[in-house]
C-alpha cells in the first residue's frame, strides 16, 4: 500500500493542504479593524496595510492570529473575492498531488488558471464594484480594478462582461481539460432536477387541497375573511355528520325489519308443525278407540293408513 507512495510528493500535498486550510480560516474570520503590522523592507514597498477602521482593535480577532489577519488582508486587497477562488484552487491542487496525478503541460494549465482568475475578478468588479469583503479596492481587488478599467475603456460594460465570462471559462478549459465544465454541468442538472421535483410536489399539493382560500387566491379572487372560512368548515362538518347519522339510522331500520320478518317466518313454521302434530295424535286416538278386540285375544288388522 505504501510502497508506491512518494514521500516528497506526499509532503508537498500535505503542506499545500495545511496552507489551504490556514488561508480559508483566515479569510472567513477576517476583521477589517484588526491591527496589521507593516512588512519588513523591501517588502513594505509592495504592500502597506490600510487603516479601514479607526480606532483599531487592540487585540487581533482573526482565528489565525496576526499572520492570518495579514494574509487575509493581502489576499482581499489584491484579489477581492478572488481570494476564495484561489483558496478553492489550492485545495484542488493539493488533492491532485496527494492522489499522485501528474500535471502534464503545467505552464499551459497555469496560464489558463491565471486567465480564469483575471476573468473572475474582472466580472465581480464590473457587476458589483461597491461590494467589498474589507479593503477599499472593491469586490475584485486591485487586479479586478485594473482589468475593469481596461475592459470598460475598450468594450464598455456589456462587452467587458462578455469578455470576462469568456476569459473565466476559457481559462478553466485550459487548466482542467473540461473537468470543471463537466462538474458545472452536473451541478446544474442536479439543480434542475430538484427544482422540477419541488414544482411537481407544489402543483400536486395545490391540486389536491380542498381549502377554498387556496383556490381563491390562485384564481386571483380576494381571499375571504377567516370567520367565513371557519363558518364554511363548520357547515361542512355538520352536513357530513348529519349524513352519516341518517345513513346509520337507515341501516338499523333495515336490519330490524329483516330480523322481524325472519322471526315471523320461524313462528309461522313452528305453529304449522304443532298443528300437524296435534291433528295426527287426534286421528290416532279416534282409530284406537274404535278398534275392536276378539274373544281369543287376537285383534283385527290395523288400518294401513294409521300413521299417515
């Protein structure tokens, strides 16, 4: 398992991942009133922190300390919201390096990534120039301001937006070999599927709803008062209860009539059988009383239809 690993490559991936997490936490916990010290010479000629809030806080509030506050301020000053784009890109690169995937054509990929960064910062600077994550340079940072002025001077706002979008997606195509575009297409498809299912569910609920307020609002008619709605519900409930009570009473009447008919039928049959038995006993007694017995003790023959 570890025989195919490269120690130098794994250490590089680990360092990139650690710096990515550090930068992400620093950007998220950025405060524009954190006191930031100037860099040492000659780096102080490249970057000088701006005092955005006066008086400044006495304690650094950034979760990564003074270094985190400084890195976050430098990133927002140079790239604006493009700092988040850089952070995500570093995370992807560290993952690829840890997986051991080679980067063929690294100069071309790097140039494509730089083009996508320029396109992103120019786009946000054109769309929302006054929105800033902290520094005074705006949403696209110093890089976004520079290319925004170039695009507006040559192509106006509309043409600059189109060109910025083309730079962003073209750079991604060079840097990732259509992988980023495929991911975007997959995300858009998932979003469309979820939206379609939610719309179908809402349509089904609206169609099966029996509340007249919903139907009235959907038809554009003013919604009735809540008292009328409650009165309508009570009337419907009373009508339903009356219908159920009448149906139950009809069922009980039918059952009672059927039981009475069965009882009368069985009583008639019992009376008929009892009358037949009495008549049979009477005929038998008459015939026995009229039978003559001879002197020798022999009796005459019994009638054949005695038991009939």
